[in-house]
């Protein structure tokens, strides 16, 4: 018997937009996805067309319903997860973007951050937002638009413009401009939100020269974000009742709801996130503090490290250097490579994120010998993903005082068994891969379904199955391999002494 109630998840990621349809038991019954253009300038600036993303959202919703063969009017709620720090500005009354969305990978705001640092504001920003001053976050991107797109400064001052992350844009468009809202998880990644006072920080907004009136209302992650019929596709409007940044969605979808639980999302980039409970812990070693989510008026905090290039390293192997034709080949070649080869690849293509925060770092290959070939270079690229995540996990354990016993992982690259085994070996702990992939969208959909009374939380997470990878590498070899990575990173940094 077919379920007669469905929850729709929308996952708006860096590479594309997915629609995920879930039945009354939380089972994924259909998915549809569309890529969007990656607009990369000669300077290496990265943008997305927000209109294309919105239109793709409508298209994948229609397609997933068609694939599932359900009565579309049995959809009862929507959850949205999104690429986070990517930011944009649009006209309040027309909904038209004034410029493309500036993607989280884009470091064009570096000069703005440098100016803010010279003015002595770096410490106050870190102490209130939990984030290192960096062009990675939304604040500098939004400031860049207001400084460089003609007429936007004047329109912003008159209250004619909205700004926000991609969740705010989709909520605005899907509700016909009725709802201009974001959730605490996304707000905490803008570098404009005070995570202690739980509100937009007016002083920091002034530092970035962003009128606070441009910013959306901040709501619980399971709050009411308005209703949508997807521009007439549904015969009635349904509520949007779950909004989470993609990494926070994955944290929730993985069931990491208790203090000390940790997950890593392997996407274009990666987010490693540890639930630290109701009180913040501020890092001194290059990772940041954010809000996990807010539910029913109560927030949870996380420690987080963000990496620019993880899955994107494999894409680079395919598209830029032509060493492989598919992601699957990366696993095959890594397994076939000489185990004793000591090649390291540091993927600092757009600088390095946590824990180094060096926007001027460059990509670097070292340790090659005459016997290093294609397989060994591919292996080094795959292993660079695990090394970068290892950097973060080790720091989190040190600063939280928590002994980490397992890492829950998700995202496309987790299909690479060589990578998963190497990750386990490098960390010396178990790595748990769930039997479903789209944890970001799942997390937002599950949150919506729980809020609407469709799902029972305990039953929902108990049904998830996982594949385990456990360490087999000798401890001494692990230490040697990791030290080699640290040495390679020093060569890539623009400030090697950091």
C-alpha cells in the first residue's frame, strides 16, 4: 500500500539542486537533480546564477513527483538544505538579483577582510561570531557587492534591497516574496551574526558596511517559513518547516544530536562538525564555532572546520588535468598505486581553509620520484581529502576534551572505499558510512517531518544502516604519513611560519 503522506526535501548544493521525496516511514522513494553553471572568471572568482538555481528547483520538484508516480497533492511539507556561505543581493519588491550569487569558494572579499583587520576589528568579529575573519564567509561577499555593483549602495540605504544565503533566496521565491527568513544555522555562517546574543550584530554589520535592514528574519530551524505551491504545480500550498545549512542538515540527518558526536560531509568541499551542546567552545587552533541548529527556541552549538577542496579535487583530476574520466577511476587507481610512494598533493587551488586560513596558499605536489606515475598522483589527490579532514578531527578532539571514537560520514566521495579505509587508518578510529547518501537534504526533510508530526525521531534514526571501516594501519606508519602531510602543507602556505 502506497503511503498517502510525503515530505519533500530540497537540497540546494554547490554543484546542483536535488529534490528528495520521502514516505511516511522516512524512506527515500525518489530523487531528481539538476546541475547549474559554475561561473569562474579569469581571476578565479566563482559565481552562480540564482535565477537558474530557482528554476532548477521548480524543475526537480516536478520531476521527482513524476518519477515517484505519486499524487502530488499528498505532499504535506517541505524541508530545505543549502550551500551556506554563498551570498547574494536582490531587489525587495521585484525579487530580481542585482548580481550573481558569490560562491563560498570565492575569495574576492580578501581585500575587504584585510582592510577590516588593519582597522583592528578582527578580534571582536571572532569573539562575537565565532568565525575567523575570512572572505570565505558571507559578510565580505555581500560587502563586495555593495561596493562594486553600481547603484546598490544607494538602494540598500533606502531599504530597497534584500540580502542573504541561498535558503533565504529560495524561501523568498517559493513563497512569492511573502517570507524573508533564514535559520540560525545559516545566519551563524554569515560572519554578521552574534552567536552569543543570537541576533544580527549591528556593530559588525557596520564594520562590513551592510545595513542590518537588508538581512532576513532569523527563525528556528524548524520554524514556519511560509507556504508554497511551487508556482502552481501543487493544487494547494504546503508549509516549509525545516531549513538548515547543508552541513547542519547532514549533522541532523546523521543523528549526531548529542554532545561529542561528529560527522564529516564530503562534497565539493567538506564540513567537519562536532556537536558541543548548549554552550559554545571557542577554538584557539583554527576551527570555528557555529550554531548547529535551533529547535523550539533552543540552540545547540558546534565546532566546525571547513575545507575548500575535497570532492572538487577529484573533479580537478577529471576536468583540468584529464588524468581520469570518472570518480570511480580514482578509487581503482588509488588501490593500484605503489603503496610505498610518498607523493603528497595539497589542494590549495583557492587557498586553504581550516585550520590554516590562508587565502593565498597555492596547490602543491611534492615527494615524487622517477617511479611516480598517474596512479600515484591520483592516490595522492584522494589521500589529500583524508589528510585535510584528519587535521580538523584531531584539533576538535584536543579543544573539546572529547575522545572521538567514530566519525560519521556522508557525501558522494564516501563511495570511494580506498578513501574511507585510509580515513579510518589515518585517524585510528572507525568510520561509519550510512546506506543513504543525501544526508543534507535528508536532515532538512526529517526535521520538517518531525515538526509536522509525520515522523517519530527515535524510530527515524534507528532504521538507518551503516557500513563500518576500521583502522588496520600500523601506528608508526600512520605517524610518518601524517608528518609528511604536515611538511607538504608548509610548502603550500603563503605564510609558512603560521
